[in-house]
């Protein structure tokens, strides 16, 4: 955690009156330093994302049974809705059949009609497809991700904020032309294990 303590010291140092005055860096030097920063920050964020992915996979395996119970709720919902649809379509077909019987018992042959039942239903029997299903694998991942975020998201967000602070100080040091602070922050990002202690040792 020494690097994180150093960040606080650097912030205070950036605000100090410096003697002799520090002059701005040339544009090409600032560009090169920012490229170094972006490469390092990309590595930090990538490493954090990798740890998060591994921890989420660990969470999903550990709580597989609980996630499976959650999935069963959606399976039952899907089955209930599909069965209800079949029942309603059956009722509609019975109503139509009753209507056809009513017409057949009347003298409708003396009347004209714009369309018969075959045209009306598009099929001999009305049976439009409307069926719910569940992608168990995808939903399992979604449940694990959502639960994991609720329980551990703040830990990863805290590290992300610490990285953001370092990036801000690095940019300030470049703007002030303070190469000593730039160097300290650069090597701190390269040797950044302290940023990941909180999450790499996270107990799932």
C-alpha cells in the first residue's frame, strides 16, 4: 500500500510552491509522456478487468446451485405462459367452431360473405406461434454478473478510482513540467501490485 500513500504525498507536492520554477515541457515530450501513461493505464485497467472476470467465474461456480434455483423460476414462468397461450388458442378455436355451426344451421346460402373461415384463420385451425424460451447459459451468466456486482462491485470501483487519481496527478505533473513526479508515477504504475491487493485477495 506504500504506492497509495505516495499518491497522497504527490498531490500535496503538486500544490507546493516550487523553487526554482518548473517550466512546461515541449509538446513532443508531453505527447511521449502521455503515450507512456496511456499504455500503463491500459495495462492497469486490463489487469483489473481480468481479475474481475476470474472472480466472477469463481463466484458463478461456487454459487451454481443457487443460480440454478433462480433459473427454475424463469423456466416455470416460460412453461406457464406457453401453456396459457395454448389454452387460449384452444378456446378461440372452440368459439370459432361454435360460430361455424351456428352459421351452418342458418340459411346463409342466400347471403354473400367477404371471406370464409379458411381465409379468416389463414389455417384450418387457428394456431399462431407464440412461445417463450430461456437461454439457460446466458441467463446464468447474467444472474452471476448481477449478484457479483451487488456484492463486490464497490471493491473494483474503488480500485478504478485510485487509478483515476494517479492518472490525474500524472497529467498535472506533465502540465507543470515536473519530470520527477512524472517519473515516480510512471514507475508506480509499472509496479502496481498494491492497486490490486483489495481485489486479488477478495474472498468469494
